[in-house]
C-alpha cells in the first residue's frame, strides 16, 4: 500500500503544470489568490492546463479590431489582425505579439503538442499547431476563458 501511495503522489505531482513547478514569472500569485480572482473554469484552464468546451467562448466569433490580453495579468498577447476562423470552436491566431507568450512541450493525451502560456504570469492559453494560414503556418488555438478583449 505504501508503494501505491507513493506512485499516486508522484503521478499527481508530475501532472501539476510545468510552468507552476519550474519557471518563475514577473507576476506570481498563490493558488488561493488565483482562485479568488478567477472562476472555477478559468482557474482549471489557466492554472491547471485544462481546456474549455469547443464553441463555448464568445471570443471565438469576435472579429472586431482590438487586442486580446491575458486574463491573469492583462499583458497584451494577440492582435485582432492575426485572428482567423479556424473552424475549431476556439479563438485562433497565426501569431502572437512580440515577447508575449512562451511555449513548452505538452506530453499529455499520449502525444506531444506545443503548449502556449503568458510570458508574464505563466497562465495556460492553449496550444500551437502547424496547420494555420500564411504567413506563419501556425494556429495558436486558445481558450477564450484565458483572454480578455480590448476593442481598438
């Protein structure tokens, strides 16, 4: 039983977001502080690398001119000029603003994907795929709950 408990604890610890375990960011908060400022869904996505349900974000169909900010620290992340309709049900962009996001390998779901997070607070935004439009060929597939939209 002791060995089983150790294995479960190891798996749980390794499932914690890498950004929260290994990197430090300019904006840091305790879990309690994050939970106080975010809804349960926002916390699950932004701090535990969850995913919102496809088609659930009104930002998926928002195409007004403006800037998309990190909900966790309000860092400008994406311009509406790089937004496109990917048909996936999540807000999608072909490029981030300079120095706005960081990436890491995500090996969950029995595959390797590129996870994208806010460079200032480490909040999970979504994933980057290689099936986007020109000029980058990238699709930054984001969770709308991780974003705020500021109209131009």
